[in-house]
């Protein structure tokens, strides 16, 4: 999968239907037929939308864990809690279940943020708070995370 690109703002209706912006929908064309997995994020109060083909890679990794190790079993249970298989309907919308709307504290205004091979779905206010962290030295974080990559590799 090519990396997804862009941040998009849209609105969720009272029934939890989320319209997929045209710019994002074009990038997802090859994945629309297979559907998506919608899940809770591990680190933030947002949702993650994984194309099914990408989700299968995640599941292959999970399947390598020994289920007879308690922490592995606990992790799998919590990681997969609330998973939903979703499809884009004929009107170009995704249905977000009430439990996931509640988890992500989604009101009306939503931000869809591409995150390499999946899409984060945020309540707009929570997203703004997450990216406007004043006490974070992003330059140092970038150096710590990306500074070890060798251009020749």
C-alpha cells in the first residue's frame, strides 16, 4: 500500500455516519471493495480505520503471539475490543458505532488524519489538542525517532 496523505475535516451526523472526503476516497479506491476495520487507538482517544488488506498484516503478527502467555492473551483481548468491519456505503459514508463514537468522544466536527497506512478519526477539538502540545520539543523528537535512519539503506 502506498502511504495515505492528507488531513481532512468533515462532520458526523447524529446517526454516526461519516462522509469520506473525495481526496481521501480517491486514495482508497483500491480498498473500497474489501472494506475496512475500525478500532480504538492504543495511545489516543481516537479511532483507527485500517484497509482490510493492511489489517490482515496486523492480524498475522497477532497470530504469532502465544495465547498461553497471559499478557499476550490480555493484550489481544484489549487490542481487538470494539473492532468493527465497516464498508463505505453508496453515499460515500462510513457508519461509526455508538460505542466507538463514545470512546473517541466524537461530537460533530471530525478530523480524518492519514497515518501512513491507516486513517485516524478524531473529534476535532481532541485532534487540535493532540497536535498543539506546547511542552513537546518536536525537533528533538524527530531527531530521536528519525535520526537513526541511514540514507543509504
